[in-house]
């Protein structure tokens, strides 16, 4: 017996029924370099990933003209790959190779979920891809309407999912061609109204939405040569930004769709940890896809994902992942409907390390409501403090500053 057959980390059943498919856990690999190579997907499956979406393929003869180097990084505050930029395109493997990969993977791993991502220009090509991959045994198809470098065919540089009409029409073609397998449409957050696109997908009859793809970004400029990143002999272009930096945008996109359109959602964009996946699920995602986190730390993160989720379910007394689904949505309201709370900053003297970060932040970015005392422990002016919360955000000591209702202050004695 292989050590991996004994799951020492996971005590809970993490399986999840979604789109009529049984995922052994809610973690799958997003369409990306990690899913473009049979050996890599095999290894990921052995390590415990529930499924993978094979990197976007196209019909034979499609020209895929890659440019290298294709990655750049957005490091922040000492954190490497806080965001990652890529100028990758779809796979160089056309459907003939990918359908073989699907056949082999489904034969070797019948219990794993194998999805395939497709992109085409013409109706007949979209439909041809669906037919070929469906007969090869793929479990579902994801349509890339949102490559940050644009689509194949007319209007290159534009993303299909930026047009309501093109989204609905193309999704209809794809859905028409699928006999039994579910179809998900991968959308972009680069639109004025994400709900118009989500409703177009729903009208098309497609089964799900994948929300959402990388963000178009300019990753940075070398301030001596003025060449942006990534640098290819003095030239550059915009990248697709992925990784932790885009998580808040993905949460917003998923939650907005989940609150307004009745359609299953696959979450992608910025998930790195099990708790990110819980957040995605709580705002309405079914399964959660991972890409940048795997490219950074390897397939082995699946151990942490599974054990973290399992312990979380235990802690929360949840019997399954479905207990998390949509749980954050009732708390999400419009700004008009927010309660107007009266809170003030409270500094815990015993925890304060006298760094004065809160003092400076409030003085120059808040309401000049924090004063210094001879002891250097800051004091909050109840009259000036409006309760904006900035001091709590910048304080480096967990729990030192809290926002409290004014009546909670009556027992607090200030010394200094
Ligand atoms: C190098 C690279 C290549 C990618 N290729 C594809 C692709 O072929 N098709 C696709 O739909 N998404 C592609 N993506 C986007 C990922 O599937 C995923 O949606 C995105 O990276 C956001 O997730 P993350 O923050 O977990 O990385 C690619 C991402 C990266 C980083």
C-alpha cells in the first residue's frame, strides 16, 4: 500500500455533488500549464486532486504563437507572487492530442473528474470540439470566453464574454452540440455589468459559469529602461493577472452572480488556501479551481487543502461542504441597507508596542483622533474618532486595537 492511500490528514468526507458529477473533494486544477501535460495531471490525481480542466484546446490547424518569457510577478511587501502575470495563450496541443489525454485519464482514473477547456472562432469549430471531446469521455467542458489576450477569430484582442450577444450566441452553439455533458462558460470580470453576461449564459442554456478568468494588467515598468514586464527584447504587452491579488475581485464576481442568477458556479481566480475555498463556497461557488498556487507551491498543496477543510468542518460542526454553500450571501446587502453602527476605536494598553503606526495613520489618513501620551501609548479621542477602522487595519499586533460600541468604554481606565 502506498502511503498516499492512507489519508492521515482527512477525517471528513469532503465529496461534493456538482453538475451531476461526484467530486471526491471540491478542489480541482484550473486550465493552465499544470493541466497541459499528461504526466503532470496523472501526478496531481495520484496526490489527491479531485479533477482537472485540461488546458484550453482548439481544432487542428489553429495557430498558437507563444512568446517567451511569458511570466512576470507582482511582489508585495515581501510576499512573492502576490500576483502573477502571464502572456500565455491557449494550449499548443490541438484536440487530437487532448482527446487522447482524456481517454487515457478516464481509463486510469475513472473516479476523477476530467474537464476540457475549449476555444474556437467559428460555430462549426466550437461544435466539433464539443463532439470530439464528449465522445472521448470528458466529464464536462469549459469554454474560454475570457482569455486576457483575446479570442480566436474575428475581433482578436476582444474577449467573447465582453459581449452579451456573442456570449449568448456562442454558448448556445456549444450547448446545442453537447449531448449529455455539462457546459460551463468561463467569463471575465472586465465588464460594466457582470449580471448581463451571467444572464446571457443562463439564457443560452449552458449549465454553469466559471467565474472568473485572469484580469488584464500591466505588471510593472523597469524604471531605468522603461520597458514593462515581462520583457521580450525591449517589448512587452499586457498580462493576465492571477493569484492572491485578484481574490477580492473574484469574490465580488461570484457573489454578485450567485445572488442574482440561478446557475451553478465554478470558482477560479485567487484561491490559494483551504480557507479561500471556503470563502468562494460561502459566496456561491461549487467546486474551486487552483492555478497560481499550484504553479508556486506544487500539487502537494492538496494535502493542506483537504486537511484544512476537514478540520474546519469539524470545528464548525458541519457535516459536509454543502453546509458552507452560499452561507455568506444573506449577510451581503447594498450600501443603503447597511446598519449604521456607532463604534469607536479602543486600544488595549497591555498589547500596545508603542510603534505609533496607528497615530500616524489616523493623523494623516483618518480623523486626527489618536494622540500620543508621555508613555507613548496612544489614546483615542472619543469626540474625534468616527470609527472608520483604519487604526485597527494598520496595527501590527493582532487584537491590540478593536472597534467597540461607545458604551463598552465606560469600564476602561486610561492611564499614562
Ligand atoms: C500561465 C497560465 C496559463 C493559463 N492558461 C489558461 C488557459 O489556457 N485557459 C483558461 O481558461 N485559463 C487559463 N489560465 C487561467 C487559469 O485557469 C485561472 O483561471 C487563473 O489563473 C486564475 O486562477 P488562480 O488565481 O488560481 O491562478 C491560465 C493561467 C496561467 C497563470
